[in-house]
């Protein structure tokens, strides 16, 4: 008998910035969606546009906040505002 090893792969889609993209990607049910909170990035999220959209994501999709050189205090504020599940530094 030959044993077959299965690999469990998880998918994170990062750089989510626009409500339309967030909605379409969420329908694909990735395990993680990443949101960039680094102001110098071209993928920096527009906080006004995405707040409600991010909070509406299904609980099965973990929300990842991506931060660069940010203070702990600011990270905590953003984590609470968006109900983020994971912080990536």
C-alpha cells in the first residue's frame, strides 16, 4: 500500500484596498486577507472606505493588519477599529 502525503495549504490575499476587491476576494474564501496600514505604500488602505467592509467579512476569513515601523499604541487602535485577528510586522 502506498501512502500519499497531503499538504494543507493556506491562502492569504494581501493588499486589499478597495471595497469591490474585498467583496470579490471574500467570495473565494481565502483563509486570510491582508490590509496594509503603512502610509508610504501604494496599497495603504483608505480607512474611510473599508472600515465597514472589513468588519463584514465572514469569521472564517482571518483579517491581517500589515504594519511597518508603527507604534504599539497605533497598532492597538487599528486592531480594535477593524477587529483584526492577526498583526504582521
